[in-house]
């Protein structure tokens, strides 16, 4: 399906902010609900790295959660162009994992962004997949693999 | 529309969730199920309510998130099915 997980250098760097005194254990309680400007800006950048962005557990090749796996499968079935897709593994980055929940005001992972707009999690992707609205959204945003001439399979005998 | 009554087989936590949703959304259909094998860490909710009328699915889910806000934060996951 997807040949790689793209984590742009910019976002990768921005997602690991410099050590901040507010991140010390004494401020753990504050930290939980505190979306720092740095983190917010890093997530702004992450959300803008590609037309289709999925914050998930694990990678597209190796999802670490059934819901994340289901989301990847749906995007694959829809024919999302890998060149227009980026996945972020929240398990690699605790600040991203909690930050994205504050940022999106959404309690669970995975989270799908299309054209920098939050679309929803697995349940919503599933129902949009079933009623055709996901296909329509992805077509409108022109993020699908081109239909013509791409019947050629990657495998060779 | 008939009010929903909590079934007997709900455990304590399911019952609490049921009552909260019932109170806030006055649903015509409501199902709450612990899908974490009784661990109280993941729930499936199926809600039909007029409170959802006119709202896109994502706003319907956000409404449920708001109502169960503090609870959801302690869960590992949640599955929502909502309908107006």
C-alpha cells in the first residue's frame, strides 16, 4: 500500500522542542492540559505537511492499534496517493500524543486531517467510507491516485 | 418518543454512562457496552437522538465527547455510532 512513512525534516525537528522548565515533573499536572505555543506551532506544521495527514499509533506499514490499522486500510481502499499523504506516529512522541488531542479537541487517536482540516477518527472515517462521503471528499481534494493508466501492478514475475 | 430504560445487564460503569447520556441527550435509542472485556477502558455507544438533528456526524460525536468529557479522558478508546 504505502511505501514509506514520510516525516518531513521540518516537522520532525519542530516536534521535539527544546527542554522547557515547564516540562519538569513538578508541572506534570499543568503539562497535561497545557498546549505550549511551541507544540501548537509544531502541530500546525505537521498538519500542513501533506494534503492528507493521519496521526496514528504505529506506522502505515506496522500499525500498533486496530483502530489505526482500520484507518490506514480505509485510506488505502480509497486510493489515496502516497505522495500526498503523511502519517505521524504518536507513540514516538508523548508530547505529540497528548498535544494533538488538545489541538483537535478530540480524545482519541487516530485523527485524520484533509487539507489541514480535522475530519475525524476511525468511526467517522468508517461511516464516511460506507456512505461515499469520504470518496467524495478525497476526490474533491484531488488526493487520489490518478485512475488512468495506473492499472500496472508493481509486482513482476 | 419513548424514553429509553437502562437494561438490567449493564454493569455499574456502563450504567453511569447510560444515565449521563440519557439525561443530556434524551435519546430514543441508546446502547452502551464495555468492549474492553470488563476493564472499563473502552466503550461502544450507539445513540439515536433528536439532539443530533441537523448536525454533521463530527459535531454529533463532539457533542457526545463533551457530555462524557471527563470519563473519556480515562478510557483507552471509544466507538461512537450516532444518528439524529
